[in-house]
C-alpha cells in the first residue's frame, strides 16, 4: 500500500520574491493545497464535504518548516505528503517539496492538525470511522517522533 502521495506543481510568478524564488510564506500554501488534492485523489476524501456532513474538521495547530534549496519561478516541483502520526485528537503530516525528478529536496514541512468540533468550538476525538480510514496510511518508516529528529535523520 502506497503511503506517500505526490503531485506536480508549477511555481507561479505571483508567489515569488524579487529573486524569482518561491516566497517562504507561500511554501505552506503550496503544501496545504497539495495535501488537500492528495486526500481527494488518493483516498476520495473531501475535507469540506466531511466538515459539512459531520460538523468536524481539522485546524492547524503547528507548522514546522525547513528550507534547503529555492524553488524557482516557473519550475516544476513535486510535492509529496504522508501521515506521520495519528493520535486521538490530532494528526501529523509530513510534506516534502522536490525538484521535478525528486533528486533534490527543496523543503520539508511537518503540520500538526487538531481535530475540531465546529459547533462546540473545541477539539474533538477522531471517530472510529476516521481511525479506520486513516490508520492504514500511517507511515511507520518515519521513525522520528519530532521535527528536529527528522531533520537529523535526513542529514545522515
């Protein structure tokens, strides 16, 4: 079972700084859009439909990002995403941006999402249904328990 999902993206002019590099803040936009696309494409999971149906969704409670190489104007990049942790009330997703042939990592992001009840305005446990749906996709090959340790793993 494939636990790493990926898609291609083109770095656009409006997202770049004066050096024709993807603006640091825009990396997160590219990553979040890619993850949303991955959930729909690979798992047929639409987060907005789920929120409308159940009254629950996820909110970002932490982003940790490291930049390695610039993504350049009009460059094709590959973004992959994988589920690192599935807790009672949270998930952690790792996203990587690569050059088109995946030989150079440009950036890595860990996002902690907290499951949230929209009507009660507070965190909520994942349902059994969500646990069943997502637990097969937890990527046990990533053994680091935190972002700093993951960066050390990648440096080796």
